[in-house]
């Protein structure tokens, strides 16, 4: 398949996405390490930092959906980048003056989470307006590839930098990455139309606020697709802490081995994202969603059987490679259907609702699985999550019934409309 040239403006958008992605993963583990190493926080405080900040940030983002919907999207994205930059820079500034505390880290994580959701909501509509329909699948495949590249390279590099220079430096690098992302977005020269409201004189109401949720939960195809995504994301991420405890504790893996077990398999995301256009062209969106969406939940159960030594590490890599390859193929097709089934004047609000809902599911299930792992042990918690994941495919069957996704085996690639996924979401 020949490589398509998508133009200078898309090049700036792609560069902005890539540089901020690398910054994110360089500093991915910085806040917990700052809490432990600098602020001497305990386990409960670290858990609160990981869960409460993003959860409250997601709630703060709820009223921003209608606001984003009726604004030009590129300025919103630039503002979100600058807000994240300023929030992250406050951490090294407070540290330099000896004023850094856990409350500030919580506030920063809230601001960043709210800005993340607003950025994601605006980016979907902006990408759709930037490129013609026949180029959107190619563009989204490049975003997906970039996501897995930044994960594969950024996580181990960030761990090395934290080990050499401390977590404050990586937080600073993340802040600079947001500034560079804003500069890349500013360099885009294509003029964006101002969204027009039917009644500009009317104030935004609670109905406008809930319009994205109503569309998401009332649509016969989007509702099961959303529920499937929320459950799968939540159960996959809920297994991460028990797996870390198991591998770094009883099984005796070194931190670098643990990081390697999840970094190398990210190459599967590159493979899956490159296969997505060909798979859709040959088999159609409905069949790809059903088949790959089912295959992706078959892998995590294997993590409950991980053992010590080289064999255990290889098992983790094989399971993660299979899982991430399926995710890399599934995500672009799911994003296509999600955007295609949403009217243009509700895209930002629907994406905001989607992000808030999935983040809430991840936070809730992660907390529940922490309790389950404490009561039953990490291996049992992993097994329960794996078994429950096997029960999620029926939701995909409802979401992809004949005609629901508008696709068949003959669906053309030029019919696809896609958006970049959030940088921190695995599926």
C-alpha cells in the first residue's frame, strides 16, 4: 500500500501529537515517584494520587463538552496544551522553592485530566474537518502507530531518566512537550469555520450538557460499543496493579524486566494499526470489530499463570503482544464507527462523555480489584478479571448487528472517518 501524502497541516498536527506523546510517557511514572521519594507518601496517598486526581478531573471536564462543541477546535486544543504545560511546570517551580506538597500534585493531576478530555473531544472534530474522508483512515492509522511507538520508547527512556536525574526532570520535559505541541498546532494554516448554533442568543442549558450522553446511551449501536469499551478498558487496567505486585514481589522480577515485558510487545500496536485499513477494505468494519474485538479479550487470562524466571517473562511478553496487536487493529475501526454514528454538532460532547465514562470505569474497577487482590491474592484477581473479559464480546454482537455500523465486507476505505485516541488509553 503506497504511503499517502496528507499535506503540511496534517504534518504539523502529527508532529504535535508525537512530541506531546513522548513527553507523556517520559513522565508516566513521575508523580508516584515524587510522592514516594520526595514527599515520603504512604501507599494510601499514592493510591489516592493515582485515582482521585484523574477522577475529579473527569468530572470537571463534563461541563466543558458543550463549550468545546461550539468553539473552533484548534484554539481549544492549543489552550488545553498550554494549561497542561503551566500545570506541569508548577511542580518543578514549587520543588525549587521547597513548597511542593501532595495537594499540589492532586490539583495538577486534576487539571491535566480535564485538559486531556477537552483536547481529545476537540481533536476528533478538528481532524474530520482537516482532511477529506478518503484520507482519514490513513491519518488515524498514523496516530495509532505513534501512540504505540511513544509507549514502547518513552516508558523505558523515562524510567532511565528518572533513575539518573530524578522525576522532577521528566515532569519538566513533559511540560515542554505540551508547549511544543501547542506550537505545532499554531503552525497549522488551514482556516477553521466557527461552529454555528441554531439559536446563538440562547444560553447553554443542562440539556446541551447532557446531549452527548443522551446520544451515546440512546443509540442502539453506540451504547453497547461504549459499554464494551468501558468494561474491557477497566478490566484490563484493573489487572495492572495485581500483576505488578505479583511480578515485582513473589516472582522476584527486577523493575527493568517488568518494564521490558510491557515495552517490547508495543510493536504489536504498530503491526495492528498498519493492518487496519487492509482489514477493513477486505472484510468490512462489522466483521473486523467482532473478530478482533473478541480476540483481544482472550489474552489477559494468561497473565494469571505467569511464573518466575525467563519462562514467566516470555509468557507476559507473548500475552501482551497478542493483546496489543489486537488493540492496535481494533481501535481505529472502533473510532471510525463511533464518529460516523454521531452528528457533527454533537461530536465533541459525545467524545467528552465517552472519555469521562471510560475513565470512571477504569478508576472504579481498579479500586475494586485492589480490594480483591488484597483479600484473595494478585493471581486470583488476575484470573477473575480474565474470566470476566471473556463475557464482554456479546456487547459487540449487539453493536455490530447488520446495518448498525454501516459497513459490510465491501465497505470502502474511503468511507471511514476516524479520530486519534487518547494517549493513555490502551483500548
